[in-house]
């Protein structure tokens, strides 16, 4: 009987550890992805501004 009980406790402990590891990995992935998202958004805004400036310059040159 004690053996079964310890196995049960071990499985419960393992499942708890699994869930915390899962949560930790999610936050880790978010912390990795977030700067990239910010960078991507910034770069798209920047590129659209640059494109508009380039286009206006081009049109000016063409004129």
C-alpha cells in the first residue's frame, strides 16, 4: 500500500512540475517574441514612412 501511495504522490508532483514548466516556457516564449513584434511593428511603420518619402522624392525627380 505505501508503495502505491508514493507513486500517486510522485505522479501528482510531476504533473504540478509539468504545469509550472509549461507556464514558464510560455512566458519565456512571450518574452522572446514580444521584442520581435515591437521591432516588426516599428520597422513596418518606418518602412512605410521611408517609402512615402522615397515616392515623393521620386515624383519630384520625375517632375
